[in-house]
C-alpha cells in the first residue's frame, strides 16, 4: 500500500506533467483523467484524492515552466523524457485482460438487455466490453433482448436500445429476442418438471416469501411426482395469474437465498410487444438466461457483480438439463455519484412528470448523454480505461469529461456568450469590423463582427470592476473603467479605450457587440440526486446574449463558449452545457 507521501508525489508528478504539456497550466479534469486511466492503484479512491489534486494544481500553476520541469526531474526523472506521451492513456486506453479458455475465432459474447426502459451509461459499459472481447478474439457478439415480462416491456424500449447500440458504433453479429424461443423454453421447463428438478407450486405469494425467509419447504414441494397431467395443465394455461408458479427444487436451507427454490416460470396476463396475447406462461430471467446462453453458443457470459449470488443458480439449471456451460465473467456496475442508473430512481421522475423525457440532460440514459454533448468514442475510451474489476467504485464524472474534452476540443469552434449581460459603453472607441478565428489552433474558418461603442459583458465580470480598473476585451482592445452607473436597477459601465497591446497583468473577459447580440440560453444539468433525495436545483438556465453567428449553427454542433465551457447546440437559441 502506498504511503500518503507516495500518493502526494504521484499526484504532483501527474500535475507537473500536465502543466508542462500545456504551457505551464495544469487542468484538474485532465489530471484526474490521467490518474484514472493509468493508476489503477489510485483509481478506487479518486474521489478522496481530488482535493489533493486541486491543491497541487494551485501550487504548481504558480511556478514558471522552467521551475516545473526542474521539479518533475527531482520527483520523477524517468517521466521527463515521456512528456510528449503524457496524454496517451486518454488517446489509447489499456487493453482488456485476456479471457480464460478463449481461442481466436471461437469466442461468442452476448449483450442481453431487458427492454423495460431506456439504455443508460451502465448498459454502455456492458455492451462495449462484450463487443471488445468479441472483436479481440475475432468472434461474434449477440444482442439478445431478455423480453419475458410483458408487463414491463414496450416496442419503444427495443427501438431505444437499437438506436443506442448504433450510436455507440457497436455492431452485433446476431440480433434476437428471448421470446423468439418461448416454445423451446417451455420444453426445457417440462423436462425439468418431469425429471424431478422442479415442481409446480400453488402457494400464495405471502406463504412463498415467508417460507423462503425461514428456509422451510412448502407442501407443494413434498409432492413426490410431477405428473405429465399437471405439467400440461400449467403450460396449457389452466391456472390464473398468481395462482401457480414453477420452482426449482433447490435447497431451502441454503445460506445463498437465490437457491431457495427460486421461481422459474410464472403466469402473466398481459400484452407482449412482440407476441401479443398468445402466451400467458413466461420464464424468469434466471431460467431463460442460462439456457439461451448455452443454446446460442455463448462461450463467455459477462454480467455485473449484482448477479453474483445467482451464478450458482445459473449453473444449477444447466447441470439439471445437461446443457453446455459458458465461462462466467463478472465486473462492477458503472454508476456516478448523484447520477443513479437505477430505474427505481429514474422511472418515478418520468411517471410523475418531474422530468419530461428520457433525454433530459440530467439523466444517465444514453439518449440524454448524447443530447448533452458527449460522443460515443469518449464513452468507449472511458469504459475501457476502467478495465474489468469487481471493485465497487464510482469514478468521478470528471473522468468521462476528460475523455470527451480531448475528442471534441479540436472540432469545437469558439464563440462568446455573456450571462446576465451588462452594457459596457466605450466613449472614445471607433467603430470597426474585426475578424475572429473560429478556433485558435485549428482552421475552422473565421467570422466578421462589427463593433461600435457598446458591448455586453457578463454581470459576474461587471460586478468585479471598479473605477480605474483596466481590462482587455478578448481579441478586441484594452479599456479603462471611468464610471459605474445604476439607474432604475440597470447597471452600466462607462469606459475609455486604453490601447491595443496585450498586457499580461490585466484581466481578460469575453464580450458580445450590442449590434451583433442575440438572446441566448444555456441549459446546465447538475446532480439529479443528493443522497436519496431529488435535487430540486438540478437544472439551471443561464440567460444572456451570444454572437449572432451562433444562429447559423446546426443542431448537434459542439461549441466552446469562451470562459464558460463546452456546449452542444440544441435549438436555434439554446445550447446544453456539456462540461468545462
């Protein structure tokens, strides 16, 4: 285990490397992303060391570039020669570990979502890992909808998964539904009943739950033989809903409660989105999944750690039916603090109208993450950087942001936006046309702006000004404050032009020319939950002015509003805040 001093030195080295690569100014998001991607020993405690990262950045950013290089040489001399490669982990995440008992050309994986809601970031992790392994071994990926509960599933959700998989650029080799094999699953259910491995239980739900909790057999289990007549009555629809189930004959005293005679089939009276009202008897996931995996030829079945106690049941069903057993691989569920992926927390918000749609940018659904401005390649790199681990950690959302920023920064044009605008009058300014580059380093064209004696600046900047202060309007000129007026609640700053030369010791702020300003708003998503409580302030709307050039941009364009952050154009007059 690393000592506190070793952790501090590791953080300091990462900060120094980032600062040297970026002209002496390290960025917290980039450093966090680097540590998350390259230091698995520190990854599990990222949230705890973020304060130390921020403290180190504040100290190191005050040093000169020369001082930073000398300090890195003292702390970690072997890294000095690797400066040009410091962002490699964000560009190319480490490969996944090899699979046990895997051969090139013979690996088949599957991604088996239930179409009972919209896919979220946790689904993305599972799907990406499944595909990566299939491609690593030149095998096949199956997208299989686990659709055996007609009360929960909708065609809308099937389509949402197909759209998400396509957006993530995942290409399944086979797409199928578990419900396609309903008759086949019936046959295996009958076989298990008649062989004595399962039984029909007509106890009430209350009795079943009570006896399972106490580890006691029910009277139905004591029936020596499951007759063909009883089997046919169950699968023929003789029983009403909730009046009978099929249960595995497990061990009611097993400390693993998943093995206490779990339900394998139940009767559900409901309209299935694919099969209509043709069937009333439906297998549970516990029964269908292992059989489908075996029959589909799946060699490596991957599932999240939450199913850990059910693995014994998975293999017991296959043993009872003498079916081939896949290799089981587990990994931790992906979730962020304040952004739960659980449908238990998301669905009520939709149903109560608190949140209007599944693409609300506060949500972890993939349709929402896309609308917020994240790109699929960033999600893939982020997922692969986490690797395969059972550790229940919640990576900082800033880590995903770091991957996304690295990708969208070169393609995002720069524009000015001022929040809560205040008019700034430059009394001696000459009207002129200026040409602004759409990106400081990459050729994305230019735009012309006509500027006269009035511009708008953000109220946050205006409130910091005092008479006599000198500031620079970015890409324009320097001004000096000569008066600050407030009339009828309206704040106005009076200034004089004070030169064109760039001064390092004065503040630089963004602006929008009064004659070029268009009303604009930015939707800013925050943490939707704080602990178990819904955050009433989880969505902000920043209103202000933007350059008229923004009106020419198409929906889905990524932009960076200077000194504000990266955003995605959502409507003609609206953008959604992505991240800093």
